[in-house]
C-alpha cells in the first residue's frame, strides 16, 4: 500500500474547542472520530498546529453497519433502512423552538395528547440568533425534540402553527434512519395512524 504525504498548514492561535472544566479540555470525541475514520489522521494535537501527517491510500469499502441510507422524495423526508422490520414505520425527529418553559410544556402536552408524537423532549436554556424584520435578534428559548412518524409531519406542522406564539414557528424534520427496534416499535404503537 502506498503512503502519500499530506501537509497541513493550519495556524490557529486558540483552541477550536474550549471547555471551562480542566477535565474536559480535550479534543472532542466527534472530531477525533471524524479525523480517524474519514481522513485517517491519528496524530492531530488538540490545537491543530502546523503538522505533517501520512495517509494510506486505499479504496473506500463501506462498512456493513452502514446499510441505512437517506433518500429524498418529492413529498419530503423518507427514511429507509427500517423497512426490514415490519413492526416499525418511517420515523422522524422534529425540532420546534418555543419562547419559554410554559409554552414548551403546553405545546408538548398537546402534541402527545393528540398522538401526533410518541415523545417530546424539552431542552431548556438554548439561545437563538436569527434575522427577523431586517435585524439580528437574540432570544432565550426552549427546544422541543419530537419523535414521530414521517406520515404525521403535515398534521404535526399544522398543530404547531395553530398552537404556537410565534408568527413563523420553527418546524424542522430529520429522518430516523435506524435505532433500537423496540423503541421504534414503541414509537409506532404510541402515535396515530
């Protein structure tokens, strides 16, 4: 196998990731995994100084564990890979931001009551920076992480729009391409058809 020399000249005066706790002052595991699996780098320092690394040239062979794919369709998101289990349905995770804890609790409970989702996680303490009416806005918000069937996205979006305080509420869906089969079966069984 041939080795190709790859030179990286990156001049960074401060760390890309910094944490207040000394025990957490290390390279992110995701960065390490990306560098190792995608690029083959194993000797990057925490601050990415100028360095020379060697990368082995080899053809890409996908892992059997990467059997899930994400496909787009004209109707929207389509998750595949779960079709092998007849007890699951194509599922999604939906992000919705709300202005405060009370609004989040009220909206989450109404979504569950209507069986538009099997689970809604409420994540407090996020800060959003965005454009609104030609200026930058910065607001404290709460994030709802909603797990539901792909087929319920339209009904869920309509429900959020009718029950949300914002003029233009965030409703963003991502496909679930795999996971714990028992959880995905539970998701199917606890949402409406």
